[in-house]
C-alpha cells in the first residue's frame, strides 16, 4: 500500500473487496497520516460523484430507449411505460403523500374548530359578564340617585329672579347677605348654591331694612357648611381710612376675587353705618364679605354708585353685629381667626367653602 495506488485502494474500499487486515491498515493510516487521509477522502468523494453521474446517465439512457420503443409502437401516445417495480414504488409514495395530506388536514380542521369554539365560548362569557356588570352598575346608579334625591333638597322648578352672595356666620347653617337681595318683589323662596353645586333652602331669621342686612338659616337638619368651624371672626370696630381690604363673591357662576381699600369711613350721603370703598364690584356681589388684611369680616357689600363716581358701598361689621343682637342666644359666633397667618391664596381656599351664591325664586 503506497501513495501511488490510493485511487485503487479507495475503489476497493467502496466495493468492499479489501480484506479485514487491509481495512484495518487503511483505518490506521487515516488516523496517523493526515496527507493520506485527505487524498483518500478526496478520491472517495470523486469516485462517489462519478458513480452517481454514471447511474444518472444510464437511467436517462434507459428512459430514452423506453420512450423510443413506445413511440415506435404507438405514435399517437406519449406514455412512458415504467417497469413494475417503479409503479409499485410510485403507488406507495402516492399513498403515503395522500395519507399525510389527509392527516394534516384533519389536524388543522380539528384545531381550527377547537379555536373557533373556544373563541365563541369566551365571547359569550365576556358578553355575559358585561351584561351582568352593566345591570349591577345600573342598579347602583339607581340607588345612588335615590339617596341623592332623598338627602339633597329639591331645586325649585320656577325661574330664579335675583341672585346675590352670602357668607357663613356659623357652621350649622346661619349666614348673612344683603337684605335687598331677598326683598325684591317679596321673595317666594330662597336657596343657596354651595361650592359643591348643591342647593339648600333657607329661611329668614332677622333683618334690618335700614342697614340693608339680613340673617338666614339653612332649613336642612344637621346641615354643615364645612368640616370645621368658620375660619374668620367679625371685628367690632370699624376699619381705618385707607385700610387694605378684599372680597369674594358671585357676580357670575364662579367665585370672583376683588381687592381695594377704604376710601371713606362713611358711606353713601355720609351714612356712618357704611364704608365707601375703592374696590371693583358688580351686580351679584351684594352680600359679599368685606375682609381686612388680618382675615376679619369688617363689612358686607351692599351697593355701588353711578358711573360718575365708581364707588362701592358696604355695611360695616358693627351694623351686622347689631342685626345679630336679638338672636345672639341662638348663634355661637366663632372666636378664633384662622385666616390671619395664611397667604392670600390659602385664605381664598378657606373662604370658598363658606361663601356661596344666594338665589331668590318668585312664582
């Protein structure tokens, strides 16, 4: 065995004509001689390729011979008559392919049907859940509406005629406003609309036509304006000239803030129970609280002058205390001021709970 006859060795190896001793020697050379192994494997691959090519040529030649013979016998037909073993092989292959196709289709259909069934079932369950949830939500909404109607006062069906502003005197429902707000044409009913947009009916407790002040109380039992006590106090003395003041009120649906100063310690035509203010105000702000820099109620807005003067008038706090005097035994005014140390923004936040729109209805 030498390098010159490697081709012959490879042929004998493929033909199976080598003795066991020769096969053992070849395997040893393949493991120990890299050059021999590379050339031997190349020869094997080349011999295999040639053999395969020869078989292919012989097969084509056989087909051509069969075609020529069949063509000579039956010129009108172009059928290739294969040997019997080819037909048996083709029949087996076709049967396997058909069985495979049928099995695959059956699996696909069953899987598709199963998926569709699950989807349909889930859809029905989801729709059922939605229906139950919708029914439960409607029942809850009905209960909530019933509670709201039961606890919240009804809003008058008649048209509102006059509006003004009011502010709380105590947390249990007493409040003050300008008397002319409720006395225009003799009111039929008075409601307040709080910051939460709820309406509450009120009744007149006391008033002073001279000073244009009125005290009312919310009818609802257990009513509270807020969670805590009213955060401001009413000052007994009049504020000095040029004192800075501000107010909040409802000339519109939303609360409006205005600030200015006291331009005169007396009011219209020298009225000593009033102030004259340099402060912008409009219709609907009658009854708004006038608040000093320390967070005390120092007056109540009642009127404005003509365009020539552009003054605003407010009843003083001592006039308010005078109207409260006959009912002081029923009213416990706050003694602690919680607004004084707050910023203006925080003061307004506190006042928003205790200041509201007053609405007067008349049939």
